[in-house]
């Protein structure tokens, strides 16, 4: 996901994200962790669905 994508989701300008990264690194870090958390959850759901499909095919 690009900074432009993240800024759009947060309804802020890309410059705002850059300013947070420079001037408020703790806030920026938490925001990035939130996006990473969402990505990991999505990947886990996809893996679960693939495993479920494999299990159904082997029965």
C-alpha cells in the first residue's frame, strides 16, 4: 500500500503523513502498525480459506 493509499484511508494529505513521520514518529509508527495489523489479518483469513478448501477437497 502506498502512502497515497494510506492517506486516502485516513482522509489526510500525503504531506500530513510525511510530517507525522518527521515530527510525530510515535504516532506515525502506531498508524503503520495498524495498517500492518490489517494486512496480517487479511492474509490469515486468506490462508484459512485455502486450508478450508484443501480440507474439503480431501474428504
